[in-house]
C-alpha cells in the first residue's frame, strides 16, 4: 500500500496549488512575459504517409493568434526556455491550441526544453501526441528566408512592424526527420489587454484524431486549469478577431 492519492484528489491538489500560485503572481503562472500577434497559418498537407489527422493532412488556411514568450522570465536577452503558442481558429469548432518550447531539432533533443537567447530557432511539443497508434511530435522551425525575430520580446515586436516574420510547421515520429506541413505568419501586435486576456488549453483544444496522453500531459492539464482559474479565464479566452495578417 502507498499513500499516493487517487487521481481525482491529485488533480484537485495540483489545480488548487496552481491557482494559488497564479493569484500570488497576479498573472499567468506559465510564460508570464510575452507578446501576442495576429497571424495566419497555411497547412500544405503532410508529405509522405498521412498522420491520420485531417487538420495536418489536408491543405487549409486558418486565422491564427500567435504568442511568443519567455518561460521564467529572465531579464532582456538572457537565455530562457522560449515559448510559442498558436491558436488556429476553426469555423464551427474548437480552436487548435499548439504550444511548443525552444528545443533541438535532433530526435533526442526534440524531447528536451532548451534555454536559448534567440527567438528564431526550433520549437517542439517536447511530449508526443497520439494519433491512433502513431506517436507524433509537432514543431515550428526557423524559416531561413524570413525575418529574424532577434533576442528579446521587443525585437520580436519590431520585426512584425517592418516585415512579416514566418515559421515553418513540421511533424515527425520519435526518430524520423521533420516533414514540413505548413507555415505560420506573424502580423500586427495585439494590445497588452488582449495579450493578458488570452488563455490556451493545449490538452483539450485539439483537432479530431489527435490527443495528448501520459503523466506530463496530465500535469499540464491541471496546471493550466489552475492558472486560468486564477486569472478568471476560460479555455478559449481571447484571440485575434482579424481575418488575415
């Protein structure tokens, strides 16, 4: 016998702790410092074998809200685990909230959050998704032909005022290469009030056929619930009302 509480009690404990910490911080518990932007995502489709997820396999265009952030956050351009959050707005259904963190592109490194100075680089989901029996990792990769996002949130915002920065979306198996499936473009910056109101749910705002599982997904679910409760936000709060970048 162990003293480990049942999952429902454990979930309640984690959510309450996250709520308390969020209220103490008076803002987001995770990635509090960030900038949000109008965006657009174009899915080209999956090259090679399909993933079984229509949103990834079929060409499409989606109005998107984009948020770039620092995890801790460290001052200025100091190294930090950087975050990229995408909300793909889908007509008549839940949005798709994709949250990725600075990491390496290689198979082993795509599972690790890695501190970095520059916002241009590789961001991966760290943990895998399940699509049927398949395990998938999603990523946003640097577009070599796009504007550099620089080393600070201020330089990210400046880049969107003079250009249209882009990142390339990709999917991979545990050890396979990244397969490019689309592109996300950043447009005008949202106001500080709009950024503060924005809340994501990466475990429940998912397209049909895609799910997160495992201890890390469970912990993420409870932590985000508590953070949203502390801010008085919901799983679909905020987001850009613009139709294009």
